[in-house]
C-alpha cells in the first residue's frame, strides 16, 4: 500500500437498465487499471444527485493476494455518492 496508497474510479458510461442503471468505467487499485461495470440506483432529490451501488469484484484481478486463505478473493464494494447542484 505504500507504493499505491490511493484507488481511483473514472466513469466512462452510464446506461439505463430497467429500473436502475449500469455504470461502466476504469477502476485503479494497486496501480493496476481494469474496466468494470456495476449496477446502480440514481435519483435526483431536492437538487441533489444520489448514486448508490453494491457489487462484487475479484481482488486478485488487481494483484491483491495478501491474506489469501484468510480473506476472500471476492470482495463486496459499496458506493454512495451525493452531489449537490
């Protein structure tokens, strides 16, 4: 973590998907960038744009192997964003 202390996600596309949305972008962890797509709920309430999502990634795809056997390779990420106009 000392070498790559931050993570980053850059959205490249948002598509309507039934009653929700699918967000696509580039996720950078440990200095390795991979494209991902995840489901999200997006709403506009009182001038605030809200995005919430909960999805699973395989951490080994980004080279995360620490704690193998003690930490699951599949990890759940939860995202909550609120942006005021």
